[in-house]
């Protein structure tokens, strides 16, 4: 695709190629669309050195000036929306309309954190005469950040915005499978006047890069979005150096559908949202617990809508769902479906790969899935929904809480008391009632339990990137 960018690392304000490069594939066609340079340890050491001087300069830059760089970069990315979205669709597969929205969401993360940069207030603590206690917030230092392949633009935007707004420097390892979004972020920030060294972008072998960066004493925060298994590994590495972490990990979102809800509307919304980004979303609604009195009707509408999802190349304007981003997901989903069926689940639509070119997978609905099936505990991270009946709201809440994850959870009801019981009782960082939206720039996003800790966005978002310093200032020596 002609608008797919020429891929580079970005270190100390310069785009760089390396001796080793590997192909980037289009998951709809399996064709090579670019070659991605991979960093060696020399490149990583250059990035660390650049981040050290980047931090010195940037941490001394006025918050309003930091904000203005982010606002300018966001404006440039808005101008370049079509070029960026086209590249994302080529490397990830999602429909162009969804890629366009993702670019705008990334810009909104920049704009929100730009505003927050100017509001990282400290406080003065009431104290005795002659002494003043106060609290200051300062940027934490160099951040090592790792962003995944499911949202090539908005995921790295979140981490870069947090670090740049706070006055940190950042070394970002974005996804090797979907590098174009991060590259466009680097371009926009360079064009917006970000000084060299503040943002450094690398690609390569993930384990080698994280190991090299996290071991370096200069790195003061590890920020990761991805699977719980990798998050746990990186947290263990960081713990050797007492380095704090920001972890946005997996989810297995429950949806409790109460008997008083509008069944048709709830089922339509569930089926459509499930297939967004081909289900490769950490907040994707997956375990639907539907009151038994409306179960049959809900299943009928849901299955009909899911089965009618238009699947194809994301460049086709009629397509609602593109391919999976890589062939690992095909294998994982196929195994989960087979296991569920062996345990007695009823496969109502989909269940396997579509065609033999491109990583297309059919929208899949499993009904009456036994608790023993692997998919009841393992996040499918694909276009797969589980529909199970429950006899009461209490049973729904108990089942919602029965996995190690706690990222997003959803409820459908018109009753305030039901809504309140879900809001109070569900163990999750985000609970949404009558909407399947869980994350906005202005709201704090993050998980509990094995879904990680720390928050991105909202007024909480910059906390991870800053230290809290307590000041005791006596006006004479005591
Ligand atoms: P994976 O567990 O191998 O990798 C997950 C992510 O971590 C990828 O982006 C990968 O590049 C990165 N990674 C892997 N090992 C790393 C290391 N040692 N250091 C630094 N980064 C490392 O699995 P995968 O096949 O790429 O993705 C599948 C699973 O990942 C899904 O089941 C899903 O649970 C999870 N995932 C979650 C999100 C999210 O938004 N929370 C995004 C993508 C993937």
C-alpha cells in the first residue's frame, strides 16, 4: 500500500535504520507491506543516553510549553488522519472507519494530558508558625513503555502523552506487528518541536528490549499494556530495582443483562460491540450472563446480529469486521472453541477460520458454556461471545467475579437498585451501565486483580509519571 510509511527507529531526534529488519504483514492478505528495523543493544544504549539528556531538558520545560507541543502534535495527527488510518488498516486489518476513529482517540489522549500537564497541583499543609509543609509533584524520570498491537495508534498515544505531559522522557517499544501508528506519533511530535531525546522509539525482540531497559537504573517507571503473563514477568523484573510499574493487562469482561431491560436493544448492542476490532480489545464484552426469563429472545437476536456481521478486508467500506491481527489468535480461538464444544457448549454461529488467505475468523457465539470450559477463565481476545443464563442478579454478579480478571464489566437494567448492586458488587476497575463504553480520555482507566494496576487518563493519569515530594521548610534552624 503506497501510504504505508517507510519504517524506522527514532532515537535522539533522528530516524534510523538498522542492520537487521523483519517483514510487517497485512493480515488481510498476508502480504509483506514493509520492513521493520530491529534495535540491537547499541541502539538501546543510544536511546537510554538520549532519554537521559532529554529528561534533563524536558523536566525543566514549563508545563504550558509541554502542553503546547502536545496540542500541536495532536493537530498534526488530526490533519494526517487519513494517512495514519490507512496505514493502521494495512498492518492491523481493522476497518478503515474504526482506524479513523482510533486516530482521533489518540489525539484526544494527547489533548487531555496536555491540559492535565498544567494542572499537576501540589498543596500547602497547614503548619505551625515558622515552618511550612508543602507537597510538590515532579516528573519521575525516564519511562520504559511497551504498547501492544491491538490499537497501534491509541495505545502508544496514551503512554507517550502521559510521559511527555508530565515532563518525563520515554523509550517506547511499540508493537513489531503494527509499528506505523507509533512512527506517526514520533513524526508528529518531532514536527511539533519536541526536543531530541524526550521520545525514543524502538522495535526488536520484545524480551531482549524489556530486559535491557528495565535493568538500567535510569529507568524509573515501566509502563506496559498487554497480556497478564507478560505483565507479571515485567513486574518481576522491575521489582529487582524497586521500579514502579503501570500495568494495563488482560480482561474477560462480564455483561449482566437483567430481566427488565430492552432485550432487543441490549442484544444488538452486545453483538455489535463484541465484533469491534474483531474482539481484540481488553474491555471487549465476552461473558454474557442473561436473566433466564429473557434468555431465549436475547440469544436469538444476538446470534442473528453476530452472524450477519460483514467480515472482510478493512479497506472495503461495507466491512464491519476485519481479520484477526495475527495467526496466533486463529490458533488460540480455534482451540478454545473446540474445548468448549467438547465440554458440551452449544456453538450457535461461527467457530472457525474463514477462507485460507488472511487471518479471518467467523463471528462466534457459544451458548450454555459449562464452567469447566477453558474459555470461561481464559480471555479469548477475539470475536467470540459466551451467552449463559442466570437465575438472579446475585448469580450474575457472582459469576462476573469468578475469574482472575477485573478490568471492565457491564450491566443492562433500568432499575436503579439493580444498577447500584452491580456498581457496588462487581470487582472491576470500570463498571458501565447500559453502555459498552469503558474508557475515555477524561475517565481513569485500569484494572484490579490480574488486570493490573495504575490508571491511565482522567485526573489520575499523570500520577504514575510523577513522584510526590514532601517539603518541610523551617524559616530558622531548629
Ligand atoms: P503475548 O503475551 O506474547 O504478548 C502480548 C504483548 O506483550 C505483545 O504486544 C508483545 O509484543 C509484548 N511482549 C511479549 N513479551 C514481552 C516481553 N518479554 N517484554 C516486553 N513486551 C513483551 O501475546 P500476543 O499473542 O501478542 O497477545 C495475546 C494476548 O495478549 C491476548 O490474549 C491478550 O490477553 C493480551 N493482549 C492484551 C492487550 C491489552 O490491551 N490489554 C493488548 C494486546 C494483547
